[in-house]
């Protein structure tokens, strides 16, 4: 059975950068889950406080599993929700992290509300994505994206069979 490489982490920690570079390095197919959520209406509403869609994880997982099963190539799935995929569909889970000062700067550049910045900072401090990926028993690699120059060195250590 074909399995995907997933890239997860707190918003702003560098998932997209890692996922796109990984796709290019290993000639894999990049999948932006935010686009899939919007195009396929995989949400249940909108949270006005955080200005974000409320994603239905069951619908999303069902959609991603079908995408993985029907793909002729290995996918790199970019999303802070990707670690909710069942282990049997995941070859490798990469969790991005970064220094809190760097993260705060990135989130401010995105013009996130202070409330949303605080929520994401708390998630990074508590290592929420990492712990949830562990709980789902994924094979994990953690990459610190605080120093952009060191990222390629980290990616070159990765073995994807």
C-alpha cells in the first residue's frame, strides 16, 4: 500500500517550506491541505474569533486517505492537521518547530490577531503537534526551522524508502 510523508507543526513553524523542499529533493508530489479543505468544503463552519475555518477531521482524513490510496506516487502532505491520519497511511511524519521569538515574528507578519498568536505560541510551547503525532504512533523526525540556512542540511539526512 502506498503511504504519504506528512509535514505537521504549529502554524508559522515552516511546514510549507519543509514540505515543498522535501517534494523537490525527492521528486514527490506536494499537497497543500488548506487548498483541499477549501476546494472540497471539508469544514463545518467558521470561527469568527480566530478568523479560521472549522475543519471536520473525519471528512479530511477520509479525503486524504482516498488521495493517498489513489495516487501513483508518494505524496508530501502539508498541514498542521496531517498527524491525525492513521499510522497505516503514513511513511514518515516530519514535525516542524522553531524558536518562540522567530515564531512570534512570523505570525505577526501574517497579521494574525493577538489572540491567534497567543494560541499558536501556546501550542508550540506545549509541543501539541509533536505529542499528538507521538500518540498516533507515527515515525517522527523533528526539524527546527529557526535558522533557514540549516534546513537543507537537515533534509539531506532524511531517508525516504
